[in-house]
C-alpha cells in the first residue's frame, strides 16, 4: 500500500508530509515496481476517515481530515493508475473501504458503524468520491455494517450512491472473505444465501472466497439470481480487464519477453533516493527543547531501544514485496551518517513488550518480533551503561509494525510499559534525550513529552528511513 519493492512511509506518514508531490512520487514508483512484478491492480488508496486512534488500521489511512484525505486520494489515483490503466507501468486502483470503515465503534476492527446521513456525507464520503472522480477503476467494499446492514449487501451504498448518484462504472470487489462473513453478521443463513445477497446488492467480484463459484450456477438455474444480474457483474469484470489492456496483450504490464530481471530482489530495482526524500518530508518534529536537534557529527552517541535496529518494523505493515534486509535502520543510518567523525554505541534496552500473549499474536504468521531472552533489568542496565558513555541518547521506541495493522486495535495507546521503564532509566542518567517514535497511530505521550529534550515522530518511514 506504500510501495512495492521500495517501501515508502506508511499512509499516515505520507499525509503528515502535507506534500502532494511527495505523495505522487510514492504512488508512481509503487506502480512502476508493481507493474514490473506483473501486477495489474492494487488495493489502494485507502481513504477511510478515522478519528479513533485505537483502531489498528489508522496506520493505513490518511488521517482525520476530510479535505486532505480527498486530495491525497485523488493524487494517488492519478499517480498509480494514470490517465490510461493500460499503460505498461500503470496499475488500476481500487478505492477502499467503501464505506465508513474508519468509523467503526470503539476503534474495534470489523465493528459496526451507526451514523447520520449528514455526518456521513459531510465528513466521511467525500474522499471516496474524490478518488473515484479521479478515475479509479475499482472500489473495494468494506467489511463493516452501516446503520445495521453489512456494506457487502447494502444496495443503497452499492447502487443508489455508487452507481446512480456518483455514476461509477468500474468494478466493485468484496473485501477478503466478506461474503462468507455475511453468515457471521447474521444476515445470511448459509453460503448460498450469502452469495445471492452479495451479487444482487451489487458485488461484481468476490475476493478470496469460493461462494460465487460454488453457488451462482444453481442460483441462476433456479431463478434466484437473474441472468441479467450475472451478466452485469461479468461485464464490469471484463470492462476493467479491457481497460487494463489485457485483451490486447495479457502481459502488457510485464514488458517484452526477455525483459525479466535476472534477480527479482536486485538492489538495482529499488528507488532509494526517492524513498529517502519522501521519508524526509514525512517526519514531524514535535519538540526540540533548546535546539537539541540537529545533532553535531561529533562526540559519542548512544542509540538505544527495541526499534533502533529493527529492519522489519521500520517498513511498517502491508509492506508489499519489500525485503527487511534491504531496509536501513535508525542505528545503521546514524552510523552511516557520522562515519568516523563520531562514535556510535548501541543497546537494545528492552523488548517491544513483555506481554507474552501479544508477542505470540504478533508472531503467529511469521517471526516479525524478536525477543531478547535476557531479563528486562539486565537489558536496562546495559542501556544505562551505554548511555553514560555518550554525550546524547537517541531512543527509538513505539510500536511493532504488527501493533498498527489489521485486526490490531489497542485499548491502551501508550507506549508499552517495557519501553516506558527504559525511558525512565535513560532520563535518570541526566544526558540529553532524543526520543524517536516509530508507530502507526497517534499515541498518548504525556510522560514521554516530559522526559524528552527532543521528540521526533517518524511513523514507519520505510526502506530509506
């Protein structure tokens, strides 16, 4: 969602740049690298307005402001899809999640939304409309319910608003498993009814469930779904494939035969300079007491924290085909920047969290969070010894990328206690303290604001952060 092989800042970081040119650069390069990898369509941009930082997918969105989100959504569609989605290095976009996914109650992922029409059309709908007006060929339909009805079967949303009022002619795609989940929503009694309700409401294509394939033939034969409804859905699917140029040449986005890279993960395929510049624009300096920053390239610097040398976390969630071994960590970057002009020390200081169940959750698909087996006190003691040797401390703290992700809502939006203990110990050394935040949501930073001489919001800033 924020790059393909070169990873740019997460969407929230892009929005914090307030720089539409930087946003466009990230989109164009993502489309270039994605098409070179054989992709034709991307699940982006996400333009869900959200105002509850407990929601895990805040990291994927563009913030709380309706106008800014609409402008960035429009910019991303133009940059990724361009004027002609059939061009070699264009990807068709699919605006998501239609509709109101960012307004889920209590910030709980997949929860329900209850909203007045006035608030809906003033605050939440304009960014979808802006991105569609820019020409997006696709719409991904949300998993949540809207005023009591799942969006996947809401014909008012999918036909009255989207098709009739907004004149959208592209493809509607259900979110992952959403048709199956109609049973869990309690509106469909069985898989067959779920498929019938979804296609009749206006879903053209189902993502990652087999209900259309299994049940549509029987529903057509019995007349429960009309041939005209099926033809309309198929027509939309074929139209976008035609617009992508796939009937003219199914490999149009891959280029001529023989043009494949010898090494898929070659360094030469990355766009580091552009990623570095966009990351530079996305950082937000929250505090800089007595001009603590910028730091001089001299003396001894102590770089501390569980996120200071994490190649995986710096890329953020949904980092496409990005490879952790190609990203530059904060510790590596500082060491590269100072060269032999200053001494750079490192200590981990703490684990991301000491909550074992949370660690197990974050590592359920792959090991993205590494756990130091030492005791918390042993790690803090090492960090304090390291800090006492330095002129200034740079502490990288915040969230693991999986803590700001789908299905990762948080009731407590403070930094985990393991890292807060570390900051208290570092502050007690009396050394100047620079806190660098790596995170995917707004955090409650009362204590950290009191402790830090400088506070830098870096989000998850990508390959060249």
